[in-house]
C-alpha cells in the first residue's frame, strides 16, 4: 500500500528558485510527486519484473545490501520510458543548469528485512569521467520509502569534495577514513512517498538506511552527466565494452542527450 501525497506533480516549470538554490547549496534536494500514481504502479511492476530477469551486479560486492541491475533502459521498453522520462530530465536540467546526457540507470532493490545499510560514499569517484562538474542522480521511489525501508541520507555541502578516492559502500568507516571531519557534520535523512524523488550531485556523500520492513524497497536511479563529459580511461562496467581512448567524448548512442 502506498501513500500518495496530495502534492501536485512537480515539473521543471513549477520548481521554485529556492528549491534550485537548495540543491546547489546542499548538493541534494527532495522533489515531491514527480510521477503520477498510475505511473508509479506501472513503473514499479516493470522495474520488479526487469530486475527478476536481469543479472544482479551487486551479487559480488554488496549482496546483502541490494540487488543492482544496470542500464535496464537498454533492454526494457517500459523502464526506458522512466529513464528517459521528460519530466525528470527537465527537472535535472534545471537543477544542473547545463545540457545533460544519460550516463546509466540502475534499479536498486533492498529485499524485505535485508537489515543492511548502503554505507556512506560518493558516486563520482566510481565513474571514468573527466570534465563532469554537474553530474547528478534522480533517485525515484517506486514504493513508499520511510526511514525504516531504506531511504537516502546526505551530508550537506560534500559535493565540493571532488578529489577523494572511491569509497566502499559496504564499509561504514570508509568515507570517514578518507575525510575524518565528515564524521561531525550534520546529516539529512529524506523519507520519500512513492512517486517522490531526491536528486543528488555526483559528489554529494550519501548512504541509505537498511530495510527493516516486510516490503521490498524498489528504487529506480537515473544518472545524468554533463553533456560534454569525456572518458578518463578508468575501467567501468558501462564503458569497458566500448573500447574508448582516454579523452574521447561520451557521446555515443548509449549516452543520449535528454
Ligand atoms: C541505495 O539506494 O541503497 C543507494 C543509492 C546510491 O548509492 O546512490
Ligand atoms: Ni551512491
């Protein structure tokens, strides 16, 4: 059972200046009601069904934390509608303030009672990107996600820390090993109703709480990168099959402008 907020659908046109400012100051923002209840039901069922058919990339590195299916939009027509959803893309462009491409999507499901947090990390250090200053993710709740089901927590202002090494999202200490002062920073936890989303900058430090409930936590995450992002030569599951050369533009068909 999902609670639908009374909030009207948020669009790029109805985004307030203070919401945009809050994203730019803090590195994350809560956007209520980006999908209608009908879309939530349709995309929830599509995401669960696609996830059941696809390889779980987290089996090797985060098996208790979540299942992870990457670039679902490339193989599943309904999920493609969500990943390329014009409302989400328009909001992302307004928050970032620049042209954006899809980097990849992923479906992240925390099983009922997984009892495991996604530990603090930044996303940007995982990616083989140069020249990406504004990359950001839309984390879309396809079920109600109260704190007890695995919602996101952020450390405001950390989007400015762009030179840390990648952090292990299965290790609760790792971010604080590389940036000890962050242990003492305030954190903001954002429960979401189904159809809400958060946007976070690629360097905003975040974690997700464990799922202590009887219901699977189903999130669809759409990652947008700067339109002129370049490949930096590092290994990554998305770019490895493309045999790119460092410095190449990431402008191939699998990275469409949105
Ligand atoms: C999660 O949903 O569990 C983590 C998402 C993220 O790290 O971006
Ligand atoms: Ni992350």
